[in-house]
C-alpha cells in the first residue's frame, strides 16, 4: 500500500460518521448581542462610528439642510457631488456648487470634487458600519470612493439595526453593496496607519432624528 492510499484510507475512516452533503447543518448564530433599546442601539452606532475615526453629527430632519451647509462650509468645499435621487432640500442651504453624478465622469474629474453627500441603505450599530446599495440617493459606488470627503446621512431610527444578520435581512444581495466602517485606511508592515488610500480620507456621518420633527422632503 502506498503512502497516498494509507492517507486516503485514514481520511475515509475519519469521515465515516460524518453527515452526508445533503444533510443540513444548523448553526444557532445570535441575531444580536444583548438586549438594547432603540436609543441604546443608536448610541452604540455613534460610539462605534467614532471609534473607527468617522466624524459623527446629530440633528433633526428640519435642521439637516443647515447642518449639511455648515459641514461643507467648514470643510471649505466649493463643489459637492450629488447622486440623482438625493433629496433636493438637503442641500438647499449649501453654497457649494452641486455637481450631478454623470456616467461619463472620469476618475480624474471625480478626484477634483471636494465632497460627496449620500444617503445610505442601512447602518449596523454593533460594527459601526454604514452600507450603501447603489440606490438613487446613494449613487454609483465610484462616487463614494474617489472624492476625498464623504458625508453620509443616516435616518434614525428607521435605518439603524443592531447586527449584521439584521442588516442582511434588509439588503438585496444582487445589488452592489458597499460596507463602510470609518474612512479608508491601511497600514504597512510597521503598522503606520495611512488614510485615504482606497477611498475617502474623511468620513462624516449625520444621524438624522426623523421622529423629532417632520421629515425633510424634496
């Protein structure tokens, strides 16, 4: 008997009692860790976003236009990229030139844009992650990867979930999903952190309380 035959024989004996491929395997994963109220879940999201070095803002829906205008002014943004489905009223008070997202825009043109403002599909509190799915108010993936400054608006509490399994239940796997946990960052072998290599150097997240006042509509 060759060495190969002996090894394969041991493998077959070890797998003799294993369930067949057709036998379903049940995994009792937790859908969330701990029992939190809505307010506690939102607080956890804000805490984990900040831990990933995202800049977190909070406002009511009525104050959102002024909040976004102030953020863009503080950044010194002269141009802001706007997805086609973004609510027009959100940037009604902004002085920056609003540049519509165009299919024919080149990476060089996008790189010259100062800021981009988008909505999101869902935000995950336990991981401090915002997820984009390419919806009309989020635009194509590249507009949130090339410009150096990304402002993402999260509607609270409607778009906030505790865990990744809960987020997956809301998302369509056929859509182009982008999972963002803080600004783009990488480290070399000496663990020197560099931000902005694979995406925006600065991520600002606005948690908009849609229950404090009426939602801002276009």
